[in-house]
């Protein structure tokens, strides 16, 4: 067996033989790999694939599998569990989202119903950045981006340290929805300092998972593991990780915002019919007519507080709020975030109220 590492932008189609991507067979699928992402394709010598590579994309071959043995051990543990909750933790660029996709595909192959909750608010895949997304996979995937969100929760920031209580609330709500399959929770990569250790330990204790899957390079996660009561497994990081710069991550976020903003238009909502949710301790009257709030990211929420759409604030008057967004027919509340954003998804900075 050999593995082709395909870095996007690229597309892949199996012509003959057998091949798989993260435990998901390639038969009858056309796979798109986005820019700044990569996918390992495991093939036999008899397989034939059509791979189209865009500018900055690439393909290289390695012998054997790039999937660590511990990933298969983790999958076996979840198949045996069948129900419950597993949390994935690890630093930046260690393969947390890739492991999530691998587990989704492996569980599907084993007939285990699963749900993914993506709590990496800075590099969210299921929903836009600043949100927690939940999805119920029904087909093989190459990335969490392939999943259609079943529920979204607006947190409003890309840094978990700034919105911990809101993030904890969102994870609780998305994991306690009526449907209770085996749930995998993907988390952010903030683990490298004492504040991050305390945050990650509190997040895990809030969730009370049956199993923690810790992808570690060296002993960086031991301070977290030592503070939690849940069972844990140490998971290896793949040797062919794609590392990303701050600029790369910013570009990925821009593309992710655009996925949820494209096709929007300016919409006006009456403040007599729509509530506005401000950051804690602040009142709407303080900000009415304030031009500094223009371009602020907002969440358009339904009556239960779940996200319908993200939007960009264009104006706030005494009786009217103007927002650029897609349609949100069941809108009941508009929540202010902390990110300033253009209508085509480019971050302009942050507001700390």
C-alpha cells in the first residue's frame, strides 16, 4: 500500500481499483480539497486516480499508511462504546479535525450513529468562525467542511479565552439536544500556557466525556490530563502534518465567513419586533447611532437562541438595525459579536467592549 498526500486546491476522482481517504472509500465520489488543506489517499498498486491540482497545490507519495496506529485504537474504542461522548484535544496543527473526520468515516463503516460538535471557534469547519457547529454525518467525508450543520451556536469571537462562559454554554446546549448518538467534540488548539490548561480542563469537566482523545507532541497535554477525571487515550500526531502560518489561518477564516455570507443583502429589522443581545453589562442605548459599531459581526438567532445566520452590522438607530446577511425568516434576536468584518469575509480587527 502507498499513500498520496494531496494538498489543495485540488480535486480527486477514482477511475479504477480501490482507494480510501480517512477510512472513507473513494468509489462514486468526487473530492474537492480546499486551499491550505491536505488529504491522505491510501491506494493499492492497481488503483488509478484522476487528480487535478490548482496553483499552490501539490501531490507527493509515501510508502505505507500515514494514519497512526493509535487512531485505529481510538476508533475501536468508540465502536465499542457505541454511545456517549468523546472529546478531542491537542495543540495547533496536530490533526484534530483530520482525526475527527477519520473517526466519522470509521464509525459510519461500523454502523455506529455519530454526531460531531465542532468547538474550534477560531478555525471552525462545520459553521463559520466564531460559532460552534453540530452535524450528524450520513455519508463519508474528506473534511468536517463537508458536513451540513444541523445546529449552530453563536459565540462571537475567534479566541476562546475571551468568551469562555459563552463557549461552555454553547457546547452544553449542542451536546444535550434530544438526539443522543455517540458524540465527538473537536476543540481548539489553545493548550500551551497555564491559562489554556485551566480553560481546557474546565471545558472537559463541563462536558464530562466518557473518553478524552489527546493528540500530543511530547508531554504538552500532561498538565490538562492530570487535572481531569475522565478516561483518556494518548494519540499520536501524523508525520505528514500541514502547518499553517497566521496568514494562512486568516485566509481560511475569510473563506469560511464567505461560505455563510455570499448571497446576502442589506436587511432592516425593527427593534420593536427584534431583540438585541449586547455583551454582558452593556445596554443598547449606549451604542445607538455609534458609527464605530459598523462592520461588527452579529449572530441572527431563533427563539431558542440558536444561530440562523451570521451578519455584518451596517447601522444601529433608535428603532432600526441594518444588517448584511442571508435571509433569516425565524429571527427573534440579534447578538453582537467581537469581530469586525467586511461583507466579503475579511477580518478588520476586534472590539473589546
